[in-house]
C-alpha cells in the first residue's frame, strides 16, 4: 500500500482549490457523487474537513467505507480515509487560515463542528476486487 504523497503531488494539491472527494457507496465498489471540498496540506499529509461536520454525507461515507477516490489538480487518485482528532487539528486550523484567509467560510471550517469531521487522505493502490479485501 502506497501511503505517502510525492512532493510534486503535495505541492500541486496544496496550490489547488479544486479537490473533489468520492467515498465509496454502500456496495464498497461504486464511487459516490464527487463533492467539492477544501483541502490543506500539513507536513507531508493531506487533510479535508466537512463543512457540515459529522452530519455531512461524504464524511459519513468516508468513515464507513474508509476508501474512495479524489480528483484534484488534474490527478485522480485512489485513497484511504482516516479520521483524525487531537492536537493535529490546531495545525490544520492554521493551514486553513493560511490558504483560505479571504474566504467568508473560514470561520465555519475551523469551527468545532468542522474540526470534529477532519479526515486524513492517504494515497493507496487501487484494488481490483474490493469485495475480497
């Protein structure tokens, strides 16, 4: 399993504002409808948050299915989703402030509601048959 982004991928993602996330549907095979979300890079890791917190459908699917696909900066990647909590959220808040400082939605994205729905996105090799995993 490939679980790190290349420096080139990370810099493209960090500069991009077009990330679409598609966790798997209930069947574990079909990708969900792509949802446009904000993303930030902290260190060598990619993080996303749900604007509506844990009630967001894509967030619930990501936590339940633990995998899916993202499309960003002209790349499409199979990914794994790992919920995160704790002190890393302060660094993620800072990354949101730096990247989205001029947005009227910033305060919502660093709110307790959105912080509770923070996910680390890790690249992984596509599996041919997820049902056998």
